[in-house]
C-alpha cells in the first residue's frame, strides 16, 4: 500500500497548483467580461471608425469627382473593405431621405445591419451608397476570435497550460525533494546508520526545510554520541566487573582446595561483594542522573543542604586531619528546584573527591554565592591537582586519577556529578587553582519562589 501511493504528495501539489492556475485564468476572464459590459468592446469601436471613415470619404469623392473618382479611390481599398461597400445609381432621392442618416445610425449604441447614404454626384446623377455593417462585423469576429477553450484562444490556452504545468512541476519537485531526503534519512537511521547528514545537501535552500535538516543532523549527532557513550560504558562496566568476579572465583577456589584458608577466603568474598555493591549503586545513580526529567522535583534551600554535606564531610575528615570550610552569606536566598537527594549526592561526590586528594593539615573550601540568575558552588582543595591534558576527561565514566590516600573509586563519582547538574539545567567545570589543587565549580539555576 505504501509503495502504491509513494509520491502522492508530489502529484497532489502538482495538480493542486495547476488547477489553481487554470481557475485564476477563468476568474480573470469573468472579471474582465463583467467589467467589459459597461464599456464598448474594442472591435465595435474599430468597426464604427472604419464605416464612418469610408462612407465619409466616398460621399466627398462622389460629390466632387463623380463615379470615376470614386472607383479610382476604391482601387486602393483592401479587398475586405470593398466587399461590404456598394454604389448604386438611382433615378431620384427617396422622399424624406435624411441628410444625416450616416451620423444618426453610427452614433447609436446598437449597430444597424447596414448604413445607407443618398448622394448627388458631380455628374448630376443620384447615387445610393450602402455599407454592409453586419457582414463587416461577422468577418471581424471570424478573424479576431479563433477557436477557444475555456473562453481563451486555443494557442493561448495551450501555452498557458504548458507554462503552468512547468511551474507546478518545478514547485512540486522543489517541495517534495527535501521531504523525500528526510524520509530516506530517517530510514537509514532506523537501520542503525548514524552517519547520515542532510544539512550539507539543503544548506542552499535557506528556508524552514533547511532548518529541519539542521535539526535532523543535530538529532543524529546526539544519537551517535549517546550510542557511543552507551557502548563505551558497557565496555567499561564489563571490564570493571571482570576483576572482582575473577577474585571471587579465586577465593572460592582457594577455599575448596585449602580448608585452612576458608576464613580469609570468606573475608575476600565479603570485600569483593561490597565493591560490586558499591559499583552497582554508582551505576544506578549514573543511570538515574542521565534521565532528562528529574522525578520528585521540589524547592529546597541549597545552603541548608551544603551545611548537612559539610557536617558529614567534617566527620570523615577527622581521620586524615583535613579541615572543611564553608563560606556563604546567610542573608541571601539560595532556593533551588529539583531533586534534593540527587543534588546532595552530586555535592557529596565532589567534596569526597576533594577529601581523597588532600593530606593532613590541608583545607577543603566550599563556597556558595549568588551570581545573577545562578547559584554557584565552588569546591577547592589543596591537593596535587590534575594534569592539564586530563582535565577535560575527569567527568567521563571510569576515568580515575590516583589518590594519595588508601582506597580508590571506580571513576563514576564526577560522571554522576555532571549528569545531575546538566539534568537540572546547570553547568559544571574543573580547573587547576592558581594556588594549587583542583577547583570544581557547579552552577544551578536560582529559583525565586
């Protein structure tokens, strides 16, 4: 069914514009016809002038020069004019013959069938001049009005239809061609081909269809990035899971082979199980943060959330001996709309990351301030910082930087941070501070309730 009606829009546009063109010509003819009824047609004016001119000339020549002069003058007339003009000698003028018969007849709106004039010639004889007006008009209509189609001359109708068809054909092709390209592009995307791009083919149109092509390319580019990220994440997850699973298998194998090492093997199994549970939890947080719509949105005070995170971080910082500082103007409003649990998890990841790279005697500073329509959180540590070529990748999953403290994460913390902040229409960036250490900046929209 689809292939049968493929291109139906092309024919719909083509026939629609072509029929519209013909309808416009008919409406124009109707308008001119209605308007022309209030005016004398041009062919009537021409016939009136021809009859007046020839009859006046014939009367003057016959009165002054006689029949011979009139015949000499008529030799120069076209054959079409001589056919409708006749001269006949009469014995006398008819009683009561008006002198202004010609002018009276030709000044009226209704054309007479014929015009007659009685003249006394130069030779003293009487003559009747007759002009067949009806024959002249019939001849004029036959010559001036050839065969017509839909009230238009046949040649004009054929040329008009051909030109209208060409115009409609070009317009239909111009409108349906990009739609066909879009259909082919979607068909290729549906088969998994994400390399298709349409804007380079439509950039010269400079219209709404080229804008659609640009949006299509942006969509495909986004899909390509998401698919690549998913594939890369799946590869990294598979790689990260392989190590603890291998250690679990090793521990169970040792427990079976060496009964004396069962206790230590169970401890190793517990440790690897905790690591797997932690990794799965981080992966679930990352998946939730990637959702475009954050569930359970609410308004909350960002300063209060930071104070809670700071208190927890100070408790953890007792062991390494790191000082946690919070700087904020308590008189300002710090209202944020979103998922408080996700934002708290993101800030905790940033603070714990700073704590992980700090040693005894150093400080981790958390600063909160309002910047126009944004609330900015800056977390700065005094650790070794990050190499410049790795700054752009620390927010990618499973990217890890070695920590001077014991233990290591799975490189998902900062990736979760970026996903959470972007999901809340915010921004995140990382730089190496001038005084040393890493500085992470989170910006969230400030909501005024």
